[in-house]
C-alpha cells in the first residue's frame, strides 16, 4: 500500500507530479498514514480489505475532499486487476469559508483603524430580552445561633436540628 498518492489540483494550480500526504481508512480503521509505516508493502487482502469494503483516502492538508473507493468483484474476463472510470473525475477542493469583512472605524480623520469581527452563530440579545437570573427560594426560617455558638435549624416538620 503506498502512503502518498498523486493528486492533481482540480483547478490545475498544483503541479501534476506533486505528491500529497494522505491517510487511508477502511471504515474507522486506519490502514495507512504519513506517520505510520506498519502496513506499507502489505496487500489489501492481507489487511482483510476484500470485496464489499470501502476505502476512504483523506488529504492530510485538507485541500481536497475525501475520495471513497468501493472494492467489488471484477466482471468475468476483466483484462486488469482494477477498473477506473474513464475519464477520471477531477478532485474537488474543500470549500473554504470567506474571511469576514473587516469593520472600519474612524479615529482622528486621517487614520483608519480596521477591526476584524468574528461571526456569531447566535443572535445578540437586546437589552429588553434579558431576563434576570432565577433565584432559588430560601427557607422561611433563618438559622438561629445559640449563646454557646451552635446553629439551630428547624425544618418543615418543626424538627429542630442543632449544628455544632
């Protein structure tokens, strides 16, 4: 199993001969990783990756979306050990979120200060919407302290407890 795969940038920006670091998974099981060479040189069959299994190739730099391969039986009379679609589909790049537009504020008229703001997933509460925090009900009877420094607490059943 080869650790690096040749991947061409979908927009043609990367050189075709550039090798990318990828990880290969079968389900949740890691088969190959740039930092792991345990399975290099082993066949998929020796790793128990046989017909009916799916392999996922993950770009370590997260530039490209994952590629999922299905392992299925070859048709009778196949001339090679594998079949790839023709034309080979181009790799799709991950959608990158647009950076937030900086908000400009005027200071003295000749200097413009730019302040970047982080987008919030929640709406901001207006002052009218803010409710006071709920408070727990307190006991109707407050603890009493005796002359010798002990605290006396009475509960709803009028049982008296003395705390030393």
